[in-house]
DNA sequence: ATCTTCGTTGGTAACGTTGTCATTACTTTT
DNA sequence: AAAAGTAATGACAACGTTACCAACGAAGAT
C-alpha cells in the first residue's frame, strides 16, 4: 500500500502529450486561449498519468496561497464550529481552504499560532475578537491580505470585523432582567474570564444594572472550560454565597443549561425563585422546557460574511464599504425569566 | 494599512548578517553544527528585518508539507469538533497544521474535497469513516503519507483506523433495551441516513433485536440534519404511526434530547410509557434530568490518537503494531430506560 | 611535521509551477 | 495582396528555500 515511485508533474504530462510544459500548465488551470485539440491532448495525458497539480509550487511562483488561516479559541462549544461552517460555505466554489489553529482563549498562544500560520503565506486571516498581543498586531500590520476579526465589534478592527456588540448584549440582558422585575442579580462565568468577550458582556451588564439602580449582587467565575456541569457548580456556589439572588445570567448557554437543571433538581421554581439567562441561542436550549431565555447570536452568518469578505478582497474588490459589519442580536424570551 | 513593499527573504537576512544564504537557512531552522557567533549574527539580522520563514518554498524543495488534511462530514454536532480538538492537541509541538474540509455526509463531496486537498501535498490525511468512492480510494492508494480513518472500525482500513465499532454499538443498544424489558422498539434517524455510521448502528441493532425475538417495529428517517427539533418531529411521526411503541433509540443524542422533551411535553412518562436511548454521550445530555441513556463515544481520544498516529508515521516510526485502534464504548445508563 | 577527523561554512542545483515576453499561425481589414 | 490585428503556443526565468556536495580550518592522532 501507499508507494508512489514519483508523482507525475506537468513535465511528464507535457512530454506524453507532446506539448510544452507551459501549455500543459495552461490547460490544467483553465487559462484562456487554448485550442480544443491541445486541451484534449493534455487532459488525456493528465488522466493517463494520474496527474495532480502541485499547488505548493504554484503558490511559490504566484505569491497567492489560497489558504485562509483561521484561529479560534476552542471547539468546545458550538460557537466556533458554527462560524467555521459559515466560512466553509462562503469559501465553497473558490479554491480557498481553511487552515486551523486554536488559541485556547490565550493571547500568547494566539500569537504563536499566528506566527506559525503566517509562514504558510496565507491569502487571508480570520481570528476571533479584537484583543491581541502587540506582537500579533505587529505581525498583522505587515500582512498584506485581508484580516477579519469575528464575533466582537466593540472596538477598532485591524482591518475588517464581523460580529455583534458585546456591550449591547450585556446591556440587553441587564435591561431585560430589570424590566422583568429582578433586582438581586448575579453572574456566573467560566474560563477564568479569559474569554474577553464574555468579560465585556459582564462588564456592560454590570454597568447597566448599576445605572438602573439594581447593582450586580455578586459573581462567580469558574476557572474551568464552560460546560453544563460547571454551570451547575457555579450556581451552587452562588446560592451558597447568597440565597436571596433572584436572577442569574451566565456567560453562555452551556453554563445556563447546567444552572437550570441544577435549580430544578434543587426544587427551585424557575423563574419565580430564580430567573436564568444564557447567551448564544443554541438550539438545544430552545427545545427544552422551559425554553432558556437567551440572546441569539448569528454565528453561522458571522462566519459566512467573514468568508465572503475574504473572497471579495482577494478577488480585488478593494472597495468594501464598511470595515465593520455589526450584526443584530435578538433576545429570545423563554420560560426562565 | 497593510502594505508591505516586499517581504524580506533569507537572502536579505544573509546579506545583512554577512553570511551565506544557506547558513542563514540553517540558523532559522535550528540545524545542527552552527557556531554561536553565526547564530547570533543571523538571528539579529532576522529580527531587524522582521524575517518570516516561507514554508511554501521550503515545502517545495523539501517535499514534506507539514499540513494534515482533515475531512469531516460536518461541524453541526459535537462529534467532529471534539475529534478536531483531539487532533489539535496531538499535533501540538510538531509543526503540523490541520487543513479543513467538509464532506456534508456525501461521498462525492468528500472525493472532490480530497482531490483539492491533495494538491497541497499534505503530509497526512485524516478522514471520517471507512466508506469512500472508488476514486477516493484510488487517490489515496497513490498517496504516500499516513492515512487515518476515524470513528468507525467495522471494515478494512485504507491504512490506519481509529474508532469504535458501530456494530457493537448497535448491538449494545438492542441488548440493553431488550434486557430492560422493552419489546416494541422503534428508531429515529436523520440526514436521510446518509451518515453511514448511524445506518450501520441501526442495522446492527435491528439484527440483534430480530435475533432476540423483538424485531424493530418501525423507523422514521428524517431527511434534515439532526437537531433536537428534528428528533422531536421524528418521535411525533413515530407515535402517529404506532402509539404502542415502548422504546425509541435515536441516531444520536441531539435527536434523542429533542425526543425526550417532546415526550415530556406530551405528558408521556419516560421511561414507563416510552424509553429513549441516544448515542454519543454529549455532556449536555448527562446534565439534564432524567439523564439520557446513551452510549459514550471517546471522541476526543479518537482525535488524539489519530493525530498521534500521523505524527508517529511522519517521524519515521513505520512499525505501528495495529493498523486499527478499536476503542471501547460505554453504555451510560440514565433515567430514560 | 604530516595525516585524519570533525565541526563549520559555502556554492550550486534543484523542487514544480507560472509570469512575462516572444513567436508563430491564422483572421480580418483596407 | 499587404497590413494589421488576434489567437495559440512556446522559451525562459523566477519564486524562496533546502539537499547535496565541496571546502576550509582547527584539533587530535601518529
């Protein structure tokens, strides 16, 4: 199995079909002005030899790499896989491919991964959020292709940004809880709050609650990766600190879901004893009963637009009107508030 | 922003530090036998110029690409992101990177994506399942690097395989339901059963139920991608066909979860009126109440091993004892059976 | 003092493709 | 029928790196 004396190259194809290497090249990449006869000869030879293009060689000569570096914090919740689905669909039909890296919610790791990625000379870069190390910014300042920062639009984009406002998200959660009459509100986060986007939401919500006259009672930040189990643990800790809390908002739906089940298991009445709000609008949380009150983020759409922007830029459309695409979020009122 | 007159190359670094290009190259890739003086000169020059390696050029000369092609069906449930997390961790410390493609549970798409991927001359290939088109097999037969097929081990691997047995999974589900006393058992699938692995499980379960004398009553295959909503719809259809069903097993946990909530909403007693079994062991389904009876698949571990195998092979360890790594599954008995 | 050996450095030639320009063959125009 | 285009093909060099081999000097062996 798996032996190949030597891969055949354009040279072989050219030799077999009796044409020049460059003509063979033109046929293989569908360049214009090729006679039908030539095309057929070359295509047949290529087929006989099982010829495969070598894009490494092509990229070296041609500069453009047709690789898009995508750096996400993690795959452990649905957010980034959904974004990548969108990117994949946007890139379909182009020759572009995603090369993947994970930063684990750590800016220094992001920097290292980016440094490595750039050695592949990618055509574009997609990364998460607007916060990066100075070295990351420096590297990207010298990068000549499109750069899209996804998820967060509260701040200055390096180049292009697609996402939703964390500030708006946090504020919306705070207002909703206040309007529904809750006054003793707490927060549960995870990842040691290294996820800057959830931190921004918490801060915005806290500020809004302050403004409304119902300041955040307390918060529990779990150090672990977010999961339902950690959400349950978080609520448990919260209630141990203060049993009079009447609402909890979570960094995301996974945590909230765990919190919800914990409360139910404890015999608490949700939302009368305690109200719960998540973030993201995962469909799993919309199929349970009571449905989780949460904020729907257009994750697929964000990925899709990011991919579209990369393509647009690469194909020369330099005139992208808005550097920042601010997408809308939507409060999904469920039965937990 | 984003202009770069010209990226500096090894030649520039060599010129600035007054050494030969090849020496600069050796310093940049930590080759042995470099004097300290030379190393320092070169590193300083590289820093001054902001030199970045160009691995496209390096790969062309050196053959090895340090890219691993990863083709998964979809990112829409947790299975493949979890596997990719495992791969990423396994690849950490090497210079290898994942290049991503999605087949959408379609063998022809897989073929097209693979064809494209191979033009990047990857060092290894990871793909899902053991079923591929003839053309895919043909391409892979000519591929010289390691090939790992993940998730399924029921069949012959092209090269290496890591996963669990679908047959064993299906049989285990059937036995469990039978042992718990259920006799009127039905099945709900999705993706139009284009996911061959869930099909294999269904077939195995069906055979075992037949053998045990409690043949499958009926099954509903939804055409859509699997989601809780589709699972709920599936159960609804099932109960419309036959109200006497006493147990349902699902192609996966997402469907089962939706089914569970649907049954609860309909006022059915789970598991007394109807028992439910999922597949995968997603943690979200283990934090709800009742916990979902399901089969835990070691997804992260599968990715991890796949990555380890790729690395081992690339670094010359040709002596991999077992071509197929058959990992264990585990029945998680929850409150739904 | 001469011969090895080894650590260190350099020169040359690829790797497989494609951009650029040149050339040939074939139309169309006047 | 000559001039002027245009379509089709080819030659060459280059992209930035590294494999391979050669060469140098210094240290150790004889």
